[in-house]
């Protein structure tokens, strides 16, 4: 049914908005470029699926379990970031993504290559729903929650510490920021939220396959963040909406989805590396001028205040 | 399987790794960019090699043309993207590289190019003989890989050490700004670098395509991941390190598969090695920082 | 609780290079100058004291506690802050945010980092006080990277001050400053001393160091070759030799 399809698209968009916002905390705020976010997405999805499928636990337990477990694992998988930076970190996170997917594929407990099927639909107070408006609300409530977490982090000392780590680790240490600790915080928060998104994904689709979480999917999420405007609260949302909704709604684009993703990334880096509505972007500066918002692009202002707005 | 045979198999495997990784490390040496799009050049090389071989029936011609085209594609990638990002923060060329990789790989899968299925590249051993000694034996295809790899490496070595452009590269790898200050034409050095590195990758693609008698659009993914592992192991930007690391990785993979019934696939082992390396010896076995 | 910094026979080796050799010094409640020709090891010594480098041998004590081998953020927590020879401001952040980042020291180690807004009135007014003291108040909302280098140096000092240190290590704070700016800087440093902050100042500019510091330590090729008041050091032949021998 037509509107059913639109609702499904909106559900997917909501899940990917959550993924993009959560990655933004790690990459945009704390500066840890990660090409392994899909792994956390998958860990959350598989955790909640197993909790509900093999242990019969109710949805809320699965959901919280996915968040907590993924957050804890995220702290461990974030350890390489303490030793390496930049390019090396990119490689390490790629590798982590690969190993995690390999575990899903080859370890029977996770269903192996056949994946997991018949994941129960969430039910609250006896009412069971797998799609439609209720699920849409659920997904977007969590997306909103993720946004609130991002906003909150950007306003508190944690957020400021994250930015210092991103800009200059040594200078951050010189003002008393324990760089390792804050990197782990960033991984914990970002992966926990991604895990929640994974749970929502798994219970919506009803089945999970390892290849959904391969490295390329990490690239997709990263491109949403970069495309929209890395480090801002608004950028990842727009990036996720455009890059997720467009292929779903436009047949032609669907076939060439990755070609367009790739081309967009390249074009973005050539012309607007700060993202479509990033702080210094053409669009954002035009918008703020047009509406006389207090936003200050460029060298006269900016900083965390802008980034957090 | 007896050790010497294992060893010789590993050397052959390493040959393809070296060609792939050498290009990558050369690019990193000067640009300090993880050239993730390198995978696409490898695949393009295999594809062109297939086309030429199908049309002309001659392996050596196919190899030469593939290398040439790959080299040109490499330079075009550089001129179209990285060239404008030399002074940008490191994430910018990295993301652009990822974008190029995704775009090219997707395009290659379209029907008008390589299509979604694999194709055969039946060039056999290109007329080379089988080698049989008491310790190990090499099939003609294996001999082919060894011969081509050795020849190309020798050429690269000569270029790097005996020509002006090679020396310019070494200078630029040490310090880009200084090199420019003493008159090294950075643009030319980098472009040539890309040409050479990409040509090597193209050669690797053709060789692997011939060896496995199979060419397909995503064939570059795994070799390029491994190439990254190798350049980290060998020290980013170090050619000798790359050669040693390639041999090591090939050896470990062969031994793992041969002796241990694997829980995880062989490729995942490579990644575990990567993560461990990054944790404990991020500057590689031979690299300096 | 004393505020004695004791460097005891600290040596630092980088592969074949001996950057520091058995350096010992003590300082407490003074403006100490650390001078010497380029490559003498002055910044290396700062890096060891402030935790950016572990000593190859030797010890560093502060307040009676060993601090050698500790991480930089721990050393800041103990009350020793530093600036860098080449300024490292948080360029993307505003001047105010840079100073606030130092103020955050009170929050970073605990859960309060998650609970408090960094733009709270208390923190902002404390940061503003520091901006006023360092004459940067007018630039509070400017992006740090847009400041001229002289102001960036002051910002770096302001940021270090925001951590509430008892001891401040300044690495060539006067480099590249005009005479006028240098005098203003010296006045600031004296003001800090009057506010009970001990200082160690690395300086290449002899006149600046001599005019400002109460005591001078001279480092050359990783070793201390002279110590004393500015007058004593200035007339010390070994010191003159070290400077003439390397470069002006």
C-alpha cells in the first residue's frame, strides 16, 4: 500500500538518522574517524535479536540490552583509538568491522550465513506491532532521544573535552583532558546509540543477515555525516534524510545508489568539505544571512557554540 | 604439505600482494593519503586485460595495455581529486578516496562494464614452462607471476634510484615542502607516482585474473584491504618494508590455512593481524616516524 | 604542602641522541629562567616535567610526590601547567572557549563533566576574569585561529592559567614579539608571580630573560653549565662560550 511504503521509508530514515547522529558524536565531536560504525549497528541488532529469539525476553529488555551491550563492546573496540590516530584508526576500524561481520557469518550462535529469522515483533502491554505508525513513532522517538543526547553532550564539559581531543590531543592533555578516557567515552556513547538503532532495525525487518553490516554500510553512514555537515547537530540529520530517502523513493537512483554516494562524497570534498549545511558552507551562510540568525560562519565567530546549535 | 612447497606458494601469493601494496605505499609516501580507490585501479586492470586478451589472444599485450590504462586512470584520479586537496586536513582526501572507491566499484558492476558475474581469463601460463625441483614445483601460472613481479620490481627499483624523478619522489616522501623548495616538480613527481603505482596494481589485477581464471567487479576489495594491512606492517611509505611484509603475510596465511582448521576465514586472520599491529607496533616492522 | 619542583639527574635519550644528561634543578616560588642555545634540550626538559615524555633515567618530584612518568593531564591536575613553543590554540574554538577548556580541569576527571554546562555563569565569569587579566577580553568571541600570533601566545598563557596552576612553564613566550609586546608580557608574568604562581620561563631572547627572571639556569647540549642570578650568569665565560660556539 502506498502510504505503508512511505511509512517504511520514514522508519528506515529514522533509523539512519540515529546512526548518523551517533557517529557524529564520535567523528564530528571527538574527531575519531571510524569506518566501523556498521559493526556497532550489527552488534545491537544481533544482541536484541538473540535476547528475544533465544531467551524470549520482552522487547524493552532487548532494546536496553542492545544499548548496554553495544556500548560496552564499543568501549573495548574503541581501544585501538588510544594507540593510533587518523589513517591508522581508519584502517583499524575497517578491520574491526570486517572481523565483527565474519563472526556473525561463521559462528553458529549468531545464525551463521543464514542469519537470524523470525525475530518477534515488539509488543507493549500485549499490543504487538511491527510496522505502521506505532513503530514509526518508536523509531523517531529514539532518533529524537539521540539528538537530545548529542545536544546535551555539546553543551556540557564532555562535549568541550571531545572537541579539544579532536583539534589537538596534546593541547587537550595540557589542559587536563585525559585523552584516552574521553575517547572511550565517545566510543561508548556513540556505539550504544548505534546499538539501539540496530535493535529497532532488527525487530522491524524481522530477520538479520551478516552482509547488512559490512564495511560499505559504515561508509554510507559516514557519508551521511560528512555530506550534511560533520560536527553539527543539523548536518547528519539532513545527510541521512537525503541519502536514505532518495534511493528508496527514486527508482533510477536506487540502481546507481552507490555511484551517486561516491560521487557526492568526492564532490563534497572538492567544493564543500564542511558539508551541505556545515558551519562554513555556502548554504548555511546563505540561510543564516537570509533569516538573520545569530549563527556566525567564517572567521569572525564560530566554535562549539555554533557547532552545538 | 612440505614446507618448501608452502614457502614457494607463499612467495607466489606475495608477488601479487607486493604489486598491489607497492603502489599504495608509494602514494602514501608522498601524499600521506590512504588511497582507498586503489582497489578500483586493480580491477580496471584486470578488466582491460580481459578485453585485450579476448580481442588479441596475446597475454603480454594484454598486460602492457592493462598497465598503461590503469596508470592513466590512476593519474586521472589524482588530478581530479587529491590534487586539489594537498593542503586540506587529512580527512578530506580520505573521504574523497572512499567516495572514488565506492563510485568506481559500483560503476564497474554495471552491465555495460563488467557486470555482476565473473568472467574467465584463460591465458594459462602465457607459454612459460613448469618448474620442477626436488623441493617444490611451480605451475606455469605461478612462474608467470614470479617472473612478471620480479621484472616489474626491478624496473621500479631502477626508476626509484637511478632517475631524477625517482629521486624526486624519495625527497618528496621525506619532506614535501623541502622537496618543493629545492626545485622538485611536485606535480610531476606525484603524477608519475600515481601512474607507476596504478600500473603495478593493474598488473596485479591481470595476474590474479589469469591465475584464478576469473575476473569480477569486486575482485579488488579483498586485495586492497590486504594491501593496507601490508603497508601498515611494512611501515607506510617504505618499499622494502612492503616486500617483506607481503612475504610475511602470505606465509602466515598459507601456514594458517594449511595447519590450523580455521574458525574464522583466512582473510579475517589478516585483519586480526592488522589490529594487533596497530595496537602494538603502529609504525610497522621497518617504518620510522 | 610545599611547592617544590625537584628535577633529579634527569637524562633523556632519543635513539642515538642524548638530549638531556643528568639535569638537576630545584625551584619553588620564583621566576626561574631557563636559557641556552638552540637544541640545548630546554623544551625536552619541559616535556619531561610536564609528562609528555618519560625520562630515560632520573626523577622528577613535585610537592614531595614523584611525577616522572605520569601522563600530562595528571601533571596538570597536580598543579603544573605549560605552554608550547609553537602555539597550539584550539583554532576552531573561540577565545572564550579556549580559556574555558582550561577551566574544565575541575570537571574532566569526574562525572561532573557530564552534568554541568560549560557555559555556566560561574565558569564564564572566571574565564572572563582571566581574559581581562591577559588583555584578551575584547576578543572573547573571536575564533582562536583568527588571532595574530602575539595574541595567540597570550591566549595560550590564559588557557594554561585557567587550569588554576601553582606553577607555570612558559616555553619561549616572547618569541616573535615586538619590544612593546615583550614588555607587556613581562608585566603579565610579574603579575602572575605576585599572585603566587611560580614560573619557569624558557627564553631565547637574552635581554628578556635577564630583565625578568630572578634566577637563571643555563642549559647547553643537554647539560646545565651555569646557574645563578642574571648578573652572575651573564658574566660567566662558559655561558658566553656556549652561545658564541653554537649560534647567536
